């Protein structure tokens, strides 16, 4: 069975072109004044060159069915088919030429004569020459576009068996296209611009004059009577305002003409405007009126038309009309067009001659250079004489010179090849040395010379892979005093300390031990062992290395280390697990004061995981403010005299988290400053609210971290809390611990003095717990001390505690300080302190820390 594929790409292209031919035949691009352009010949010429003359002629004949059946349209389309036959016949015998030049020949002969015969039946003078010139330019533009599409669009992809050649555009053809398109396109734009400018002249030159004349006529006829319309006054008025550029017509509302300056509209007749087609314009007051008929001759139809302006003369029920003949604008456009066409033809002739000359010179140089460089290597090997062109184009002359110099140096390059080989060998050796140096930089620490983290990872990975049945320990070492050395002596001293530590650790290196520096002050020893007891022996050697002081810049520094140990495979079977476990054990060592090695165990992991969980949740809680304040009252003689605000955190997942758990973490990771600020502002706002509601006015104590005194924002934070709440400063008491006095007592004294100037009170919390010094009591303007619970517990049964507290009370009374005893849980403790004369009592005996609603009940009951 014979099968044929109908819908292939070639057929699709044919149908597409046929559709475009039929569509463009039924549609012309029309402008005002009857000017129109057609683009059917673009697609007809594409059909001609791609599918042949018969297909093009048949497509052109089919288009007859869709064009308007007027003499001008039919004859114009017939001339288009003759144009296609002329160009197609030229290429039938395989002649080579540019389709654009063949089409120029057609328009200079048959085309010109055909246009003259077609148009002289209804056009004369400049209108005839304009129509011929426009049609010729339109036709040449279309054939140029078709030629460019054939040159640059890959139509060959639609055809099989190489039926259509691939695009092969020559420089000469490219220059020709650029030249012609740069002449014809500006000419088209010029014609369109002239059409627009001519139209705009109506608005610029005549509209104002017409409207002014209408206004004058209306004023003059304002006082006329009806009988005046039957006299010669109307004709005289029309004659007075009639001008060369327009005519004047005065009629009643039923179009009976009383006066007219044009013979086309006689007086005493009823003018029938239905004989005209009315077109609206961009000028809202003007309309275009064209005589009906002449649909096939748009230029002639427009030449008989007018621009019409009409306005009413209301007192007389009349209207005045101004008619501006369109023919005067057409004539102006024709003159400009023909003048520019003449200039463009002269310019095109000179440009074509210039491009032909340049192209010939350029192509001559290219051909000579191509002949000279063909098989150039073989010619050089055979010592053939090469004739290099001496062109007139500077770029080609330079290219020829460069190629000649290149040929002369080829032989020299062969002679230099042996020398280059020896240099390459030398460079190869240098590259090997550079590779060794790069490897050193990649795997060794620059400062200490020890293997770095990357080397550590590869080393442990190889131990795990090659010694799966053996044990090894990862010993993580962190220098405890490194930060203090950097901060006090300087970074140069810190670098020296790291180098000295590396030298001491290097003495422990052997076949089973490898020392690494991971980063900063962190070192690792990887120790291949048979029994765990070997680790203890090495730790003793390590302790000996750190027992002697380090001499740095004239300072003798005693340095200790926090050490954590994990063992493969019991603590982890991969490098990340082993390093994490050793790191956790090291932090355990650091918490215990350092200088003691700790082996990892699972309890540490749980503690580490719990700490990490608390730390992550705490960050979210601080951002959201997920805290609440509890209050614990202080009593004097059974009455609440003040209270302490205590922060509490109840997490949605962790539940109640003790302040003893999260406050140290907050201090370590730097969140305590935000927590202190939140607590202070909330306590101030709550106390102010209670005072405004009529509750007893008592001070509230708020705990402030010692880290606040290392910042410069404590005073501004207190001022902010007072401003937000509006509370009197005397009702706020800041509780600080004795640890703030350890460093920079003068700085702390300055901050406390600024706080006292604001008006808030200062209390020393946990007095006597571990940093007690009487000197700050003399130096600082303190209002109160709180005796720690460890001195209060069982004070009624312990004589030493009783005497010590009595001494503190006597000293405080002498310094006029308020004394608070905290942590009271029994009546015996309470009675003993009352007998001693303690100012305020606080503890679970009176009340646990309670929320705001519960403390309100206590305040009401004790009011």
C-alpha cells in the first residue's frame, strides 16, 4: 500500500505562505488622504523562490478572489502578477542575480508603463506622479524584505534532500541589504511623518483661524433680525470671511443655504449631507466629509473631501459651517514626497556606487589572502615563495603582515622546541615542589607546624578504616588561660603561648600518638592503645608538661588545660561522634575547674543534650518573652515591707525550668542582659499598677546579673524601666551579688553612684557567701545587705552562726544599712533573728514565691 505523509514541514510552509498571500491581498495598510500600502508581494516572492514560478502565479491568481473588485485594485493586482512573472522568468534558465536588481529593472520598464496607464485615467499632475512613486517604492521595499528573509531565515530546514540550499550570505550581499534598507526605511518613515505633519498643520494653522472667524460671525449676527436673512447681508458676510484656504456656508437648521462662498453648495438650496461619508478626527470639533463613491480610487475620493467645522447661531436658529478642502493638503504632501524621492534616488545612486567600490576592494583583498594562506604549513615546509597581498584596507593589510611574520617565526619555533622541553622539565620540578608546599599548607597549621583539622579528620578516618579491631583515644585539650593572655598581654603573646604549648605537646609524639591543632586554643592527641591504663600514663606525662610555668614577654604564666577523652569504638564509631564525646567531656572538666582529665560517659551526654535543649528553648523564650514574675514578700513585725521579684520560666515542652538551670546558661551565652531588662521593666510596671489600684506602696527588689556591670547600658536600662512604668525610683531596689566587686571596683562604684543619683536603692544579695569583703561596704553607697541562707539555717541551734550573724548585724547597724535575712523556714530561726534586731525577714516560713494574683491577696490581708 502506498503511503504518503501529507503534513510534513514543506507542506506546512507552503500553506502558511499561501495563507499570508490571501490575507495580505484582502488587507491594505491605509492612512489619511487615501494613501495605502500593500505587502502581498513579500510572500509572493518567497513563494516564487522557495516553490517555483507556477506555485507563485497560482497563489497570485487565487488572491483575485479576495481583493475588492474595482478597476484600480484589479489592475494593480494584475500588474503584481506580471511583476512575479518577470522576475521568475529571469531566473528560469539558472541566471545569477540579485532579485532586488531584477525588480528594479521591472519597475523601470514594464512596471512604470503599467502604472502610468492604470492611474492616468483618474489622476493627473503631482497626484499621478505621487501614486506611481509610492507604488514603486512599496514594491521595491517588499522585494528587499523577501530577499533578506531568504538570506537570513533558515528555510532549508523545512525541505528534505537539500532541495533548498543552506544560507550562505556574502559580505557583498550583506552590505547591499544594509544599504538599501537604510535608504528605503527612512524614506517610508519620512512619508509617514509628512502625512502626520500635514494633518497637524490643520490644527496649528487653520483651527484657530476658523474658530476665530466663527466667533466674529456669531457676534455680528447676534443683533440680526429674521428679515435680515433674506437680504444681501448674508452674502456680504460670507464674502467678507471667505478665504483662500476655506469656504463659508450659512444655513438654517434644516440645511437651507442662505449664504455660501463655494459653487458646490449654491444658495437658496437645501444641502443634502447624506451625499457625503462623515469621518471623525482627533480634533473633536472637526469632521472629515468625503463624497460617496470612488471606493476604488481613495486618493481621488479624498481630494474631493473637506474638513468641516460647524457651530450654531442660536438666536436666529442658524448655523455657520467652514469647509477646508483636503486637496490643498494632498498637494502639499505630493510636492514634499516627490522632492524627497528625487533626493533619495540621487543619494541611493551614490551610496550604491560607494558600496560596490568598497565591496570590490574588500573582496579582492580577501581572495588574495585566502590563496596565500591555503596549505600554508605545507608551503612553509617546502620553502615555496608566498606572494602576500598588499591591500588597501588597513585591517587586511595588518592581517597579511601578521600572517607573514607568523610564517617567518614558525621555523624559529621548531628550533626553540628543545630549549622549551628543558624548561618544561625544570617547571615540572618546581610544580612538584609547589604541590608539596600546598599540601603542607592544606594539612598543617601555619602557626604551630602541627597537623591541622583536615589532617586530623583524614588520620582518624584511616584509623577507623584500617584498624577496626583496635582501640584509640581522642584526647581533647583546651587551654584555660588563653583568653586572659590575649586580653591582658596581647595577641602576640597569645600566639607565643600556642607555639610553646605545641612544642610541649610535640614531646609526647611517637608512633602511636599523633598531635593536632584544631583551631584557636584547641589541641587533640590521637592515641592508639591496647588498654585504657595506657591513657592514664600519658595523662601523667601531659600533666608534667603543664606543671612548669611558660615564659612569655617577661611574664611567667602558669597554664592549665581542660581535658576530655573519648575512646573508639565504645564512645563512637565515626569521627564526629568521637570528637563530640571528647568535647563534652572537656566541658565537664572545665566546669570542675579544669586541670583534671575526664573520660566521657553517657551521663555527660544526657547533661549536654539537656543543656543544649534548654539553650535552644531559652533563645526562643527570650525572643517571645515567655517568662513570668513571682513575688516573695519580706516582713517586719508581721507586716509586708517589701518584696522580691523572682523570674520563672514554664516552657511548653520542658515544663517548669528552674532558674538555677537556665540563669547560668543565660549568663554564659549572653542572654542574661535581655532577661534582666525584661524582669526590671515588668516588675516596675506591676508595682506601679498595684500602687495605682490602692495597694500598699512597698519597694520591689529585682536581681541584676554581675555581667550588667561589664556593660555601659545598666544605667540607661534602669532609666528606661522607670520611664516606661512611671514609678517613683525609691520603690525600686536592685539586688547585686558580691561577685561584681572582684574586678574593677572603681568602675562598679561609678555605676552604683549613677544609680543612686537616679533614686533607686542598692542591695547586696548572698552577703558573706564566698567573696565577702568589708571594703566595698565603705566604698560604695549601699542601702541593704541580705544575709545568705547558709548562715540562717539552724541559727537557733548553732552558736557560731548566731555569733557571726550578730556581728554582721552590729556592723550593718553601725553603717546604717538595712539587713534582710533570707531563707527562714522555722519559728526558731525567726525568733532568734527578731531578738538580734534583724530589719526584715524572708523565707518559706512566711511565703513561698507566688504569682501576682496571690501576692495581691497577701497585700490586702496585711494592709
